[in-house]
C-alpha cells in the first residue's frame, strides 16, 4: 500500500489533528518521527518540553556527563549516509557531542518542522466515543490522534529526596539533571556532592578539580571500572566504517547490544591463571569488559563474587588511605546487580587528594540541611554549594508523569501501583493504540539504548503498517498476554542476582514505590525472538479491531 493511501486510511479512524502524537524528541522520538512520517507517510506531531532535541542529553549538562557505550554504537544504524557523515571525537562521547549528534540527525532528516518545542504534555486520554487519543499540553491546547507514542526515555524524571531543611540552606544547590546551561562557578567554593551512583562518579572528578574543597556523601559504594576513554583518530574511524556492517550485526545479535564476547561460560571452566589473566585484561581494556569474563556472571554467585573481589582489590590498590578505601569497597550487592558505572578522569585517585573528603552516610546519615551545610550525626559539613546526584524515578516514573488514562478512565499510574504490567514493554492492556518506546519490562537500560530503541521503533512502525494494510484501526494487548509477560519477567529475574541489590532497577530509591524489577533481564536475543514470534503469529497476544465498538468492549 502506498504511503498516501495509508495516511488516508489512518485519517478515517476519526476526526483527528494528526495520525500520531509522539512525546519526546530524544533518540526514541526522532527515529519514531522519521519512521512514521517518512516511511509510512503518516502525519505526526512530536511534543517536546525542551527548546531543542536531545532528550536526556539535553537536560543532563553536568560536568563530566558521558555515555557509557562506545561511540560508534551510540548512534543510529538505519541510515548509511548519516552513519558515514558523523564522527565522534572520543571512544565515550561527552554530553555536548551527543547532543550535537542528535541536532545533526534532526537537521539531516528535516525533523524539526514536526516537533513542537517548549511544550509539555499535561495529560493524555483515550476517548472511547471517538476512538482517538486526546493529548493536552501546558499551553491549553489539545491534540487528537489515532496513535499515541510516549518516547520519553527511562531516566527523565529527576528525583530529589525530601531532605529536611533544604529551604534553609544559605548557599546554592543543583540537581545534576537540571544543571544550568551557563554552568556553575566552583572556584574557591566548598562543594558537597550527594550520591555516588553512575552520575556521581562521573561528576565527582570535575568537582574535585574545580572547587576549593569537595565533600562526597556516599550511601552505597559502587563497583567502578575504568572506561579507558581515548580520542579517536581519522584512521580509527576509517577502520570502524570499513567494518561497520559486521560490527552492527554483532551488536544487534548480542544480549546487551554491545557486541562483546565472553571469555568463559563459568568460573568452573577455567584455571586460576586463566581467570587472573582475563580479569586483568578486562580491567586494562576498560568499559564493560569485566561483565564479559563469565557468561554466567549475573546468575552464578561464585562467578560474580570472583569478579567483584577483583574490583575490590583494585580499589584498595588505588586509594591510599585504607579506611577511605574500605568505605569505597562494595560488599552489600553483587557486581552488576546495580548499574555498573564506568570511571573517568581518575575517580578513585581523586580520593587521595587532601581537598577531597568522603562521608559514609550509611554509617552517619544525613539528618538535615542547615544554613551552613549538611549535618550528619554530630558534625556539620560547611558548604557553599550542594550538588545532588540523586538519580531518577526511573523507567515507570517517566511514563506516569504524563497522566495517561485509557479505556474506562483507567489511570496508568494506578494500574502500575503494584508494579508495571505491560506486554513486551511495548503496550498496556486497557490503553488502545498506545505504544511505549523502551517501556517497563523491556530490556531498555540493561542494554545499549540505541540498539534497544531501534528495535522498538521498528517493531512499532511495522505493527502500525500492518494495521493500516489490513484495515485495522485499533490494537491492544490482551490481559492474558500481559499477565503471562509479567509472570515471565518474574521467573527470569528469579534466576538472576538482580534481586540481591536495592537499586533503581527495582524502584528502591523512591519512597513508597513498590519494589519490583522494572526491566526485562533476559537480554536482547531472547527478547527480540519473542517479539518476532508475536509478529509471525499474526500479533499473537494482541487484539486487533476495525471498529470503536469492538475496541472498547472489555
């Protein structure tokens, strides 16, 4: 069917402003717009609260913000010309360069003309009488569409703990996800950093270098592994381009979307000498190498502990003060059960400086923030600036903040009160024609995000094309399929070590949030096979309808 005919058929569903509303203009939203508009010929409106494209890379402008995936994989693979024209300067690109890449893509594909910037979605509701989605925005407008696609990412709702006394602090304070465009002058300032997750580990060396004194408030130590970042030369890029097809095939066919091979299936299959060599090579090569020493690192406690103890030994070697080193050594969770951060700019080495202090708030919690600084126990740490690297209401929070209502007025946040329920992390029973890009219970943040995003966007657009080619107006997963996917997620998680950590993977960082694993932990290979199987069986687990009467029947 021609794209013009598809667009005409889509418009027959009801009196809509556009065929599809997409929320968010990051990697997900940009590719979704391109596929629906340029490949299917549909009319699309993207709503973006920022004044430019970029998504998480627009908002997270803090010093040291980087991607932990290698740059030649942190881009789109669908357009060979774009791929050949763009060249990152480093192995692990910084935020400004990633943002510039997305601007380049938006301009190259002429995407901006269908993006409404500086506009925030305040609610989205499915109108059962008309069979359309009504999306309201903060300027008082309502946009109606047949399809509604939240492409809002997984780390888009910053979280700031309710610290007692914050309003009384006499200095300046910032959340890393809302860092000022103009930056922050740290010279001559006493700075406090709250949080040592992935973001805290990235920003900490920059704060140490630019401030007069840095106090790091750490609740839980992490397994930091050196990224081994380095500039990329023209010659290296030439070699990458020559092998791009093969490299991308390997990435798309790997569990994490990164194309790494593992050394050994398990700890039992190698000698101590072989394991020592593989661990040292993984540390020296950097990045996610240590996660790939053993295939069973996330399911076998013995294999995991061997890697974890190796990282602990490295931390003890780097940090001069034994007491400080022990505070930085993680012992309460397996390696990889929380997001495994990469270190840049000599993170652990910075704790050897006289002007850097580590406070263990696990032993001495933050009691309150006072005019002069942060009180822990009997001590007040005098500060001029506080930086909160306290993370996000991840995965589900980003979707729930849109105030989405489906059939019968069902509220998405209420439906997910006891944890997310989806089919494939793509769609939700009770919410016809709503597709989520990298939604809860999909591999998302356990993978290289651009690979996961491409798979989701292509599955969604192929599904919409199938609907239009076969005169279907509505699609929705069955409750049975949703229940089965939920049970499958629980079964897979139970086979792993993820449940042995309190983490944002489970929503444990958000008070009152139900603790349940938010991401599909079975890897991209198994997940993609399931998605393909659903399509091959004529969208098994989904109900496809031609009329609004049949679509709203429960």
